[in-house]
C-alpha cells in the first residue's frame, strides 16, 4: 500500500500501477480491516469512476496536484449525492444536496474520495465512543480508543485504509486522535479553510484539516483546502502562499514551552521526558528554547465547554424532526414530534452538551457563564499574541497520556473532557497547530508532540515541522 502521495506518483509515472488498481486495493484492505469500524460507508462506485477519470488525465498530462490521492472524509463533511450523518441517528439516511468547499477543492485537484469515516456523534467526544455506529478501534492495540472526535479519520490513515483523510477540529479532534494513532494531524488557523458544508458543532471553533503519514502531504492538502470562499463569511481572504514548498531555513528560532503544561501533574512522565529531550536537541542545533509563564491552563477546558456548548445549543435547533432527518414514529402532534425526535435521535453526550449550552445561555445565567467565558477567551487570545511576540513556535505535548482502554473513561465526563487540556488552546485563540508522531511510550503506544504557530503562518509551521521530524529521525 502507498502511504504518501509522492510514493504513489512515482509508481504512477513508472506505470507500475493505476489509480483504479490503487482504489481497488484500498477497498479490499478496508474489508480486511472492517473490525476497526473506521468506515461507515465505502464509495465503491464513485471512487472507481473518479479513478478512471484521473487515469485518463494522467495519461494526457492534465491531472491535478492531488492526482490519485485516495482520501476519506469525516462523516460530518458533505459530499453531493452521498450520505452524511455525523454518526448520529438523527441524520440516518440523509443524503447531501451539495458538496463542502473542502470536498470540491479536493476533487478539482483529482483526489479520489473513497468513503465516509466514523466519528463521535456530531464531533462531540475524545474517544470515538459516542458514535451511534459503534466504537472505532485503535489499530495499534485494538482494546484502546483511537481518540476523538475524528477517530475514524485517524484510524483510516494509521491502518493504511487510505493515504489521507479529512477531520474537523473543534478542541483537538484532529490532533488528539493523530497523537493516539501515531500520525500527522493538522489544525489550520481559524478561517484559513472554509467551513461551508461542514456540519457545525461550534461555529467559532470548528476547522477542517488533514490526517496524513507525512508533513509533506499535510502541507499540500492544507494548501489546496485553504483560501477565500464566498459561501463562508468567516473564511479569510489572506494569501495562502506555498505551504507545500515550505523550505526550512538555517535561521535560529526562539521556541517556547508553557511552564504550566510541562510541569502539569497530569502529564505522563515519559511524554514529559520526550518533550525535554526534543528541547535539548533543538538547543544543540542553536535554537533558543525557554519556558514561559501561561497562567490560564486551568481555565482552558471550562472556557471551551461553556462557549462550545452554547454554540451547539443554537446550531442544533435545526435538528427538530420536522425539516429533515429522523422523526419519531411515536409522535402524535407538534410538541411530541420535537420532544421525541430529539430525545430518540440524539445520543447521551450530545444531549448533555445541548442542555449545558442552553443553561449557560438562559436568562439569569448568560452573564455569569457565557459573557464571562467570552471575556476569558479574549484574555487567552491576547496572552497568546503576546507570547508570539517573543517566540516563533510553542512546543508541548499533544495529549497528557497515550490512548486509554475502551470503556475506561466513558462514565466520567470530566476525565474525558480533560483529554483536550493541551489542544483546546489553539481553538480558543484560533492559532494553527500540528501534532507530529515523535513519541513512543514503553506501553507500546505512540504519542504526539504539538507545535503551535502564529495565526496564518502555516508555511513556517510546516517547514519547521518537517525539519524537526528529520532532525529526530
């Protein structure tokens, strides 16, 4: 199986394979590994049809920049004429009427979308145990979770079921499963990639990004996904630049490590040691690596959950049993249609977050919770901007620990929410962040190292990340 796009291109140019054959090989492997439950649906017909078209384009020299790249998409990203459910009963059987901008841009460059991938329901979760379609298994140790919410997307790449995949990251839902599965996971700057066609969870946090086996592929895909979109008013018009041509310079950098993160009691000792080891290696290369004070770590997760649940409460009012999707068979009038359809259609975690969001937005509590959380978000954003006046990048762990066992934390929402303690920062502040597979624990599981950069400096982030992997390999 081809794990990177460059490997595939060499094989295609040498006429040792075709896009159609590659797609068929992946379809066969998905079937072999179906116990992982990564794919909710394989687009056999449309994927092979697209592969045939790309083979013709390759032969004529007119193929796009992603020619032959076999990619899966998270089940909350719309693809015209294909089902999308966000792994929720409430959208069972729903077929998208249009394609997300991200999907259109992939197809325009001749990527081949092979199927839709399992996830926590409506992207709410850190373990992929909240899907109405069943758990996704970690391919490294199948009794462990893959992380969430984009667990299926991470597993599909890690298990070589496709070359790359798309996920969405609201509080770490790309980077955390990338860490647990030992692959590259990228969250672009908020507004860098259009959210048009992404089923919203929390609109001011959500961002689409790729899972890959290499920084090179992550850079190329992110570059193609990025740029202004008339359908998304929050999408930035800033120039994209050549992420895929990022060349690391010899410039000596200033790299910061948040003191409260590296000294956190919840951080696994082996992960901490690896971060310190990487810092020492960077110092040997002539870079400046220093700890800095970031006193807001304990406020990150509470702020994140107040704001995201509030936005979810508003966004999810559209799933009412009337307009589209699931409608309860037991409904007898308008009131029971709303109540029963939502009660039966949503899973427990989604209902928990809707209720929490409705509470923090309610009269008498709005100022105490939502308004205060917005003020804290501004403080965090301002402090982050201040940090990046002194440092080029921020280095730290992606997750506090390696993947845990399935069922271990499912009855403890607080422990589950704290899985995102190091990743939510980039969503609250809007900065780009990437998880790199640079750690291996004595328990046999991988873990990621997170690099965060200034807003809209993805090119610099990819250049540094590629160099760091080469430095440590």
